[in-house]
């Protein structure tokens, strides 16, 4: 009896063993099917991505563009198209185009299925440089500008390759003078420092050091006394520690006092 009981007790373990093998086979089969499905999906994804990343065939350009020619814009864009519809680096494209002196800002977007839209804000001449060239707001020389079109712009003068620094200094001083209703006609940076001519002909000498304090001292005197006599004012030298030297215009020949 005990032997029969032992024999009968062994059968369930054999059935359990057969059930475990079946489950393993089912899991293995499912894994193979899943792997095959994932492979197919991955391949389909690659094909779809390549389809979506089609070469750009249409480039639309918009903006108030007066000095850049269409052919020049197309040439600039072609040098920065380093990808398809999806892989094109839009930031690199914008940076590349904005490096051109005539381009201030570029707004770019993709247009399905293979297009690119560009809105270009063109730079404008801010000042003359050494009489026969023109600078944009970043201090870059603008090519192809007719001097006759911008005679009213202020003239900037400085050493070779100093355009950017001179433009920065000019814009800083111009903003402060504008607060007093003054406009710069000529701005010079040389070995003696900064000097400028205000609209109306008055010269202002600031020198090489403490130019901010010297300019502020001039503005205080301008608002207090000098503005009322601007037509008589020829030159203001602000290179003094505690004041300025003023030179008045000579009275016209034949003029009489009182």
C-alpha cells in the first residue's frame, strides 16, 4: 500500500513538469513573434522617417527687402541647407543667415511637405564710416550702399578695424544726448579719445578717460545754461577735472551790441 501511494503521488509532479514546458514554449513563441513585429515596425519607422525627411524643394522668402537681391538670398540659403525637412538645423540656418551684414533677423519655419518659409528683417545703414562706407547697428560694413541715398546719416571716424567698438560708443553717447534733444553729426575716436560734433555745429571734446562723467557734466551745464545760447556755442572741452572750457562763436562782422 505504501508503495502504491508513493507511485500515485508522483504523477501530479509529472503533469506539472509537462505544463511548465508548454508554458515556456508558448512564451518563447510569443517572444519571437513580438521580436519580428518590432523589427517590422522599426523598418517601417525608418522608411517613414526617410519619407518625411524629404529634400527641401520650395523656399519662400518674405520681408521688406530693399538691398539684398533674390539671387544673393538663394545663394546664402543654399550654403546652410544641411538637412531635409526634419533634419535641417533651423537654429544653425538662422545664425548663418544673420551673420550677413544686411540681415538683422530671420524667422524660419517648415512648411509641409518639403518647403521652408523665411521672413527676413533687413538691416539699415545707421552711420557713414570714413565718409564713403556705411555701418549697420552691429558696426558691420554694409556693401553696395549709394552715398547719395544717406547723406543725412552721422559720420563715424576711427582706426582701422574699429568699426564695432566705434559704433558701440556712438550708440551709447547718442542715446544719452538724445535725452537732451541733441543729435550727433560727426563722431570721432582717435589717439586723443572721443570727440563729436552736435547738430548745429557745436563741437564736444570728451577725451580718453572718464568720458561718462565728462558727458554728464556737459549735459548738466547744457540744461542749465548752454541750451539757451546754442547758436553762439562753438566748442565745449570737457577734459577738465571740475568744469568745461567754452568757446563762443565770433559775432558776425558789423554786428552791434544792444
